C-alpha cells in the first residue's frame, strides 16, 4: 500500500524494478522465507490484498509487469479468493474495474474453470449485498440530522460577534495612539 501511494504521488521515485522486487519477495518468495505459508496461516487476506494491489498497479499502468507476472498474480489472487473468501477491502470488493480486469485474465492465467466459476460466484455474492441495498432491517441508531439555516430568523441584517467588536476596539485604540504620538512629537 505504501509503495502504491508513493508511485501515485511521486511516480519517478518508484520504478518497475521496485515492483518486480516486491513481486519476487512476496509472491515468488525470493529469499525462501516461506512467505506464502506464513500468509496462508497468519493472514491470507493480507496476501490477497497485496496481490490485488499489484494487479491494480498493472491495470492502471503504474507497473509494466511482464505477461507472465500478470498471469501469475491473477492466478494467485483468484486462488486466494477461492480458498479463503473475499477480503473485501477498498481495492477488491470496492473496485469493479479490478474485478473486470481479473475476469478478463482468468482464461490466460491458467485458472481452472471450477476456480474461475467459484471466483465469479464469490465476488458476485460479496458485492451484490452492498449494491442491492438489502440489509438486516430498517433499524438505524444515532442522531437524526436536521437542516439548519445559517442565520436564525430573529437576528437583524447586521450582527456583530464579540471578536468583531474586540478587533474594532484594538484598531481604534492603535489609531488613537498613533494620532496622539504624532501630535505630541510635532508640537
């Protein structure tokens, strides 16, 4: 996420080789740390969000990844959704363009037809509830918001606050002090 932010805000600071390195470390486990096993046991949604962010980076053109890398990311992402459910963070469920992009990659990424169907079903279920407006009921808890006009009806056309009056007094006192100073100095 942080690298994505830097890439968007200062594109010259983040290069394709930086993204390639992130991919090699987290997806290919470049240092043989067992990253995939770690994420699968500790937080599979973090891995899913990371692969989704990398796919989104390629979709938006911030990273010119190779076709092989894009296919690998799509496969990893879809398999993570199928195995663990949808993470539904802002750049997965909240991003229909990414979902459309991923669905366009399913056939070339080597994803099985069964996994592709399950992915579509899970994403549809995850995003349908929010889009359809179906909820658990009409119960809402909290304060009711009401419109208020900027001016109440009983104030006149001109009103002064205490700070307005205080500011005016300070300006008048300063002007008076300057006037008295000139009168005494020039006399």
